[in-house]
């Protein structure tokens, strides 16, 4: 990231922490295979064990419950694919890495983007107890809306269901207690908290059995075979350790985000801001400028040195219709004009000033074009 870019796309990825990059490089230089018994192997194993403790500590799980993966996508696939034989009930606003997997039911959400508990209960009532896996994310990547996961887990467990939670966006941006949430499986990703890309974890509650994502050398308790991504895991450990100590600092970011929204409202009082009526991550805001396509806005921001995103464009650079906003009942012409702005702990007031200046200019031009096309009175 160059210093001249106002980076406001933390939900796509957070810039790597220097400390995490240093730890990754140091681990890469160890040179041993963590499965080897000699000294270099033991050093590599020690680095993985330390990272496992740090990642467990971030979500208050046990180190032995952490299974390292290649990221959130693989953790999600392992959770849903590893629960064979169960009906998979997922919320309608899950990340594509969940929705693209086979599932039997989609639970609707309210206009604020919160899972409809009555509908979930209806689904669970309609099937025999103990036959279901429920997957609901902790915080949505597009709107930041936080789901009532502990309530969902309580309801699902009453029906003998297993509960998976995609905590990829929430982890590192809010305090998470795996036991208090009482979920069985939880997905994490390092690069959303300043760790390296391509590494993540599935937290598997002690006593919960999932089938192996990959078989072979028996690494990761036999659940995910293959020589571990030592450098990535070491970097993840450092990022998780630091993120754990920073949780309180996000309240400053919430103030910055709220101030940003207030300034946008001052310019456009009827600005649609999605999920604003629900609890949200401190760093996320998703709003629309009806009449101006979101890809046009993103390009205009980019040309002005401001990095924002069109919804969940972190998946492949593509800009497709937002299934999240559709599930919230947002009309297509409005959601096609929605952008996501996501802040980080390093975001300062100057970056927000730049965003607002560019947004106001895009809007001024759009209003001028619309006025030029008005039929003369
Ligand atoms: N789940 C959510 C909610 C996400 O936002 C993302 C990434 O954007 C993922 C899963 C996928 O994580 P990864 O990029 O580590 O595969």
C-alpha cells in the first residue's frame, strides 16, 4: 500500500503488520519440517505451537481445538463438508464460500440484515432433532451487521443441531469468546487481522467430530493433512496475539465511522445506509448513491487515491449483484449503487476527509448530469 492511498477496504484485507511479516520471514528461515524429529523440525513445531496458542487465545478456545487451514474459505468448506449426513441450514447473507457449498435451507434476514430467528426455528422444528448443521456468520462482510450467534447456538442446540460460525470478519475487530458463543465450529482468517494471506483456522470444539478436509500425513490432528504453511501460521500467530490486545481500540474507529456517516447525512439526509439499525462492527459502513453504479464510484474513488469496495468484491475482483443487500430487501437499483467502506485501526481523520471530498464530488457531478437531462419546463 503506498502512503498516498487512503486505504478504506480493510474488510477485503488488512495491510500486513510488520511484526507478522517479520515472524513469517523468520519462520521461513528455520528450514525444518514441523513433522521432523531433529532440532530444526522441533524449532518449526515450536513456532506452530506458539501460533496455535495465540490463535486460540484470540477467541478463548483451547490450542488443541485449532486446526490450521489455507484461510477462511477452506475452514468454511471443512466445517460444512466435514459434517456429512447433516442437513445444512445457512443464513441468506453468508459469504460466497458458504453459499457456494451444497446446503438445504437458507434462513432469511430482516431489513437490517439480522437472521430471522423465527424462520430458523421453523426450519429446525420441521426436521428430526440432531440431523442439522446451522451455519451463521458472526459479522457480515458487506454491512458489518453482527448476528445474535449465542442465541442462534442456544436455539440450534435445543434441536440437537451442530453450529458453525464464520467469524472471519469479526475476529480481531471485536472480542470473541468461543465458549460463550457456544458454537461447535468457527472459521478464522489471518489476513483480515493483519496476518499473511492464505492462512486461517477452523476451531473444532473438543468432542465434536468432523471428517478430514484432506488425508495424508496426519497433520493437524489428522483433519488437514499436508506440511503446514509454517511461515503463514507464524505470521498468523503474531497477528492474532496483537489483535487480541487491541480490541478496545476499535471504539475510536466506531467514532470515526459514525462521524463519517453523520457528515454524509449532512450532505444527503436520505442516504441509504444498510444495517444501521442493527449492531455493527465498528469499522464498516455500506451506503448507496442511487443513480451512480457502484463500479463507477469505486473507479472514481480509485482515481482519486481512495480504496473502497463494491460490496464483497474481495472474492475475485468481480462486481456482481449483492446477495446480502438483496436478502435485506434492498431494490436492485439501489444495491447496484452501494459501496462498502471499511476502516482499520490505522485509519485517521484525513482519510475520512478525503473520502468525503471525493464522494461529494462524485455526487455533485451526478446531480449535474441528472439536471442536464431534466426535460425543460
Ligand atoms: N468469510 C467471510 C465472512 C469473508 O469476508 C471472507 C473473505 O472475504 C471469507 C470467509 C474467506 O476468507 P479467505 O479470504 O481467508 O479465504
